[in-house]
């Protein structure tokens, strides 16, 4: 799982080394190469009849795929108009938004410590973005970044709701559906293509190494690790991503990002650690 988070975290630094590809084209090519890779990985992980099972997956599988499409698309758009640190810290609040969504739509009880975590993390996000917006940073980039954890929370809520009714969703095929939808959605907006050969190599690497392979591995890890362990380890993506962008692209996080990010990551880590201890 540590290797998975390291693979996820390379998106920011790789994107900063693109020569000509921008915005929707970046999103399209990453999703397209993810589709090609998953078409090979899925039969290996799930057997040759996986595509037949996908056709009979029902509405929940496709809704989950639509949520994955949102995460893929919003992430790459956000990373092209926002700093890597901002995007990663914003993504990290997905478990908190998930808890709120589960409370509203499924009726799950939220522990007091999680409410406190939500308030602290909200304050960290507000401070991180508030000081930047006051200095002229685009509000659009902030809203796009916030759509990533919202899509993630919606995905988890939909799959848990289906699970409560006895219909489990196979997440890896849902990832494939999400990548296909993301490719189709961004294709018209990506034209005319401007990516150089150098860009294509990097974008192919993102589709295969940063998205398809770690997404498949994370599903396998989730079968072995407990949910709190996975949540804690996923926070490493934020740390790895900021460090890689710092070292590999000279993108130094500002003091407001460090302060706000510390509040968010610290609160999440403490919340999950306490939950893990209580369950044990």
C-alpha cells in the first residue's frame, strides 16, 4: 500500500514536466492510456469473463464508474490550474465528506472525534485557500479541486448503499468504466492535440504507472488491510506528492499551504489512529 501511494503521488511532478499538452488534453491521454492498461490487467486479475460480468453489473456499477470519471477528470484539471500541494491536501478530506454523506444518505452515526476532525480540517482548508484567494488565486481552481473529494465521497456512499442491499460493486471494473467515460468526455475538448512525443511518453506513464496499476493493487490491498490502515496509509500520497513536486519540479509549498495542510493531515491521522485503537 505504501508503494501504491508512492505511485499515485507522481502525477503532480510528471505534469509539471509536460512541454505542450495542457488541461483537457492531459486528462484525455491519461484516461485513454489507463483504459488500454486495464483492458490487459482486468482479465489477469478477474478472469476472462470479467467483461461479461460488467455488462450485468447493474446501475450501481455504472454510477460508481461515473464517480471515478469525476475523480479522474477533476484531478487532472485541478493539477493543471492549481499547486500540487493544494490539490493533494484538498483530496485528503474525502473521508470526512464521506462520513457526512453516509450520515445524510445512509444514516451512519458520526463519532464525536470525527465531527471535531471535520471542523479542524475545514479550518485548515479554509485557511489554505482563503489566504491565496485574497492574493488573486483563481476561485475556479479551488472549486475544481473540491470536486475530487466530493466525487470520492459519492462513490463510497453509492457502493456502501448497494452493499447494504446485498449488491457488492467490483471496484476495478468501475475504474475502467470511469476511465472510458473520462476519455469520451474530454476527447472533444482536447482537440486539436498539441502533445509532443515527450509529453505522450509521460502521459502514457501516468495512465499505466500512476493510475491503472496502483488502482488495481489498492483493491487487493483493501482485501487484506483494515479500513483505518488503508486510510492512514493513503495520507502518504499527500506527503509523497508534495515532496516530489518540491524536489522534482521546484514547486515549493507556501507557508499557508504548510500550515493548513498540517492541520488537515494531522487531524485526519489522529482521527484514524484513535478509531483504529478503539476497534482493536
